[in-house]
C-alpha cells in the first residue's frame, strides 16, 4: 500500500476583498457650507494664528469630508457619518441634514437604512459599526420584536470571530431518519441518512423575475460555488445561462418537468415549485440519488400541508413568505416559522426534516433569529440584488411582480465578490451572536427559543392585569 497524503485540516474561511460601488448611491447626509462665510473664517484663523500652519489648515472632520485641497468649498458628502462635530464647532458656516434622496431608496420594508448596511457589507465585507452605539429602536414589529441572549460576560472564551475558539456554521440538509436498522452483518437496511452539508446556513434563492438575467444568475452561481453554498435557479434559465455544477438547485414547476432531461449535469438537488405526484415520481425515477425539495408558501393550511407532504416522502421544505416577510394571511414570517417548527415537534418528527425559509430576511441579524425560530437555513432573495446595486422600483412584494433595475451592465466577477463580501459579513455577525451565547455550532441554535426574548411575551408578563393593556 502506498501512503495516502493528507491535505490536512482547513478551517472554513470567506475571503473578502474590497469591491467598491460602481454607481455612487445617494449619501446619507447633505453638507451645506455657507461659502461666503467660510473665507471670512479662514481669514480670522490666519490673523489669529499667523505662525501656526497646522491650526490654519486643520479640517473639522475625522472622516475627511473636507479633505480636498479646497476644503469646505467642495465637501465630500458621501463620507459624512453624521457625527456633527463640524456643525457643533462651526455652526455659523456649516450645517448637516439628512438627504431626501437617500430616504427615498427602497420601499416600506427594505428601507434606506437596511440598504445602506447591505451596501457597506457588500463593499467591504466588514460589519457596519460606526462606534456611535445603536441608534435604532429597541423593540417594534417583525424581527424587532425578538431580542437575543447576548450574555457574553459569563462566557468570555467563546470568540469565534477572532479565531480563539472555532465555532462551526455547517448545516446538514436532507433526510434524517429517526433511527437506523441493521441486519445480522451490521449493515444498515431500510431508510438511511441522505444529507448534504454546506458550510454556512445561507443559500441564494431564485432572484426576482425582473432581473433574472443570465448575468445575474451567473453571478449568483459563481458566488455560491466559491462559498460552498447553493443557488436556486429556475430550470428554464439554467441552459440559457450555461450553468452547471453541484451548487445549482434547479427550480422546476409541473409544466417544466421535461426540461430536467436537457440539463448538462446531474443535480444533487431538485426543488419543486409546488406539489405534484407525477413530477415527484419522475424526478425520483430520473435521478435516484437526488434530494427533492418542496417549495411551499405560508398559506392558511401550511402546517397541515407540511405533515401531509412529509408522509408522501418529502423531507426538505422551502417555506416562502413575500418580500416583506408576510404570509398569505398577513402573519409575519417570525411567527410562521415557529408554527412550522412546532408542527413537526408535536408529532415528534422535527429531526427527520429540514426547514428552509425565505422572504423578509434582509439583514444579518435576521439569520440567527430565523434559525432560533426553527429554520435550519435561510435563502436570500432581495438582499443579494441590493448588494449588486439593483434599484427597487415601487413596493417590491413578490418574485413575479417586483421591479428591480440595474443602472449599468453587471460585471460578474465584481458581483460575485460583492456577494462573497455580503455573506462573509453576515457570517461574522452570526459568529458574534453564537459566541455571545456560548454555542459552538449553529445547528444547536435551531429552535432554541429559550435563547431569545419576545417583546410581546415580556410585555404580557409585565403588564397583564393593568387597566389599558391590550396585549
């Protein structure tokens, strides 16, 4: 026997690189300088400190807003962070105010602040922390109604983001039987595990139809391949875009079943857009070893549908809300995920199935919150488009009717790096959450609702019985 050379252990790492914006977005703030007063101020500085050049040429901004040779005559507004130092020190010639063009970005759900964060993450791969503390709300509706347990003071050794102790973000997707059966020769018989492991619990969902061009699909594919994750692509677009590989998940409808025969590769996974017995049997017959996922919307009867389809042989469910995170009955995805998770818990089958979810997941913090609620992994839909500098036109609610547009032709290499940076930033933020909770792997976070606090539950506990409380 020849010795087998081991490649050694490699820790999963996302290589982020700067991918600057191609089209400059509206700055968060406008800087208004009263240019007729600025020369008078400079003259007074010269007369007051004639021998001190450092004082005369100093600029009242650590972010280099006035860093051009002409200083305040042409401020670089896109660098302004709103610290207000300049207007505090020199209120007589400079003022800062929010940019109306910035506020008009996005829609009522994917607001300008979320867009700003996604752009920073996609451009730098870093975490958008400016050192000024959290300036948002400490409660509210939707995702803001859940707070996570961050008591890291009692678990100081869990520090995955800095590498002192490794925290795994690997998740398993597939069939996981409740128990194994062995024959007399100790070989497994009957149903056995059929899982695919990916290094982070984030996938790319099929993009909105308005921007599902070959360039966008190729960008998603290349990013998924380099990251080791998966990209869901409509089966009709796979051939047109020339895509292939184990990271591609064909999304097929009942009418498109025959298109599977035209694929140039054998997929590991096929996702059905809706349930059909004949399509399910045809996929199983053509690809015996393939995983079959079922895409289900959060409708009125989705909990019953989950159990019914699990009895039919489906083990991986992709649950979808609209782009604002709402199900067909108007309930928010946070509560709907918990219902789906609980439906399988009540019949003691939760560990046998995999639950994926998409819709309304637009920020890094939403990923661990979705997993705490009961998902195994999430699929991103609109946030990758924003990272690629697509602009939202009107209210974007679902894949078929939402309108996105690009101002310039998409560069695939640049776009793939932007998506890599985005997921690198989101993974780092997820590691921060896991480290603060003292959890070593993201799989243990699934369904750990005890690691979270729900605002409505805390308010009910605190205010129940008080006149005027309507919780």
